[in-house]
C-alpha cells in the first residue's frame, strides 16, 4: 500500500518520495505539484516493456506510475498517513515505444477518512490519454482524527 | 525471440518460465511461474526495491498491482491458445491488507473466456490464500 509521512514541508515530501525504493526502481521523476494534485514522469526504459513486438510499456508499470502519482496528489491536498483502498485503471491505447509517460492526478474530494483521486497518463498531450484512472485512499490515522474532530464526514 | 516464438516454446517444453523471459516487465519484477497440475501460481519474490514505505515496511501498491497485471497476462498465455499478447482493457484492484516485504503469490480464475475478451480475477496473498492482500479483476483483449 502507498503510505506517506505527515509533514507539510515540501522538501521533506521530496525526500519521502525518493525514499520509496519502488519509485526509485521505476525511475519516477516529479514534474509538478499543483495545489490539489501531482504530476510525475515515468521515463521510457527497456526493462519496463510489456510487449517486445511493439516496445510498449507494460500496463503493470503504468499501474506503479499511477499509484504513486495518485498518492502524492492526496498528500499534496492533505498531508496525512494513508493507504490505497482501491484503484481502477482503463487502458485507453497502447503507449509509443521510446516515449516517456506522464501521469497527472488531482485529489478532487476528501472526507475525514477517505480521499478520492482521478487522473490520466499521456505522452505529452493530456487530451490524448493512454490510460485514465480513479482511486480511493483511506487515511490510516483516521481513527484518531475523527475522534479529535468529534464527528465523521463520511458519505452516506 | 518474438513473443509468439516464446509462447510456442513454452507450450512445447512446458517450461512456462520462458514466458517471463519474453515479458521484460515480468523479468524486472523477477516473477516466477509455478505450475502444478491444473493450477498456475505466479510468485513475486521478496525484494527491498519493491518497497513503497520504508517505515512500515510495506510493498508498494503499484508493485502489487503490476505483479497482478503481469500474472493475469501470463495466466492467459498458459490457459488459452493465444499467441498474441493479451492486452489489459481495464484492471481494478481492491487492496485488502498491508503487504509485507515477503514472497507474494497470485492465483487466477478465468471468469469468462469469450472470442475477443477474457475476464480474469486475480487473488494475491502472502501467508495464506484465506488472507488475501489484494483482489483484482480485469478485462483482457485477446486478439488485436
């Protein structure tokens, strides 16, 4: 599961980001942190290919890019400790061999216990997505937070 | 070696690990295939580089997701006559428990095999199948 620390300092965020061995193994690079989200880059690498015939990056590597970007988007919105509850990915089209992938994510809603994120993956044009995704994250420090707030903001 | 050649070689020799060699990302994850009778299990060895959170420590959700996606594709190459790579149309994962840095297993269930699309359910677990760390399901396009 994706988990992050609980500091508001952006320098520490970057350190947290790089301290994740899997983010390093994938070679993920931060591009931009809009106020409600995150934009990361997955550089094209031969060992991430899923289809030798086309050279396209494997859907599973794209899942890693999405999970990390989405988690960072949550943390940008609300710096708390969380875990991925569910992740849904639609693979719209095959990526092009040799080209980097960009994932842009926005945390569009958060409650006392949950954060809702959507985003997409593309080469350089957000209007021409390779994948779109939605995910729900659960704050793992929620019990204390809800207790401190005295009420819950859960939907339903 | 092209994918079609690798698939034919794996089917001919029943050495299913050859499929992993034909999938660079599966190789990157160091994925293993274990076939016992009518059951194929994919194994993701414990690796420090798959960690998402050093503090817990826990496997990265993206690594678990990538493993399950690979496992479903390898399962379809084993279970069907496809010689082209099944392509994920969509994939959904529910993360059920924190994944520890230990060996992870994936077992697949072919929910439906249509002419063009296969629906596959993937169960990922570590210590026992009754305590899954994640469950996923996806639709895979069988022919281009």
